[in-house]
C-alpha cells in the first residue's frame, strides 16, 4: 500500500505531518510493501484558496491513501473520485501515524471534516 503524508521537511519516518494538504511543500510516500519512502514536491503548492488540484500536486503519482492534518472539500472530493482515501492524522510523525493506522485508530475524512478557511497563521480553521 502506498500512503502519502504531506510534510514540510523530509526527515523520513520522523517527519511531522503537515496541517494542510494543499499548501504542504512536499509529500512523502511510504510504500508499506517495499518499505521505501519517496519524496514528491508539491507542484500545486501556490494555488488560490479553494482551487487545489491534488492530482497535479502529487505530480500524477499513484497513492492509495493520504494522511493529513486538514484538507479542503474540493481536494478531498477530487481525491476520493480518483479512488484515494484521506485520513485525519492522529499522531505528529509519519511513524506514529503508521502505527495508529495498523490499529485502525485513524478516522477517514468526510466533507464534514474539511477546511472551511485559514487562520491568520495560515493553518486550517476548521
């Protein structure tokens, strides 16, 4: 399974999961079958609010699921339409979230969980 984590800096499995999908500088894809971690630089990082193109952001790379702190409704809908599930982070690092995913302790996001705007600090104001 290929799991995608938006991050600010590549620190491997110790990377902290970013608060918002669309504005993350890069994504780390963890392939749980081969135990590899592959970076993808966000090709859509500087989009207008509400205009995130998640498939372009991922540079067309195929992933099975994304684990993130927050995401907009449009991006969530487009990812779901492409067969990609999106989960809410429950730990701070990729490593913690991988462990939580194995115990089914991470919730899949729905439209009711999406970002409705941004705070002055740039984070989601759910």
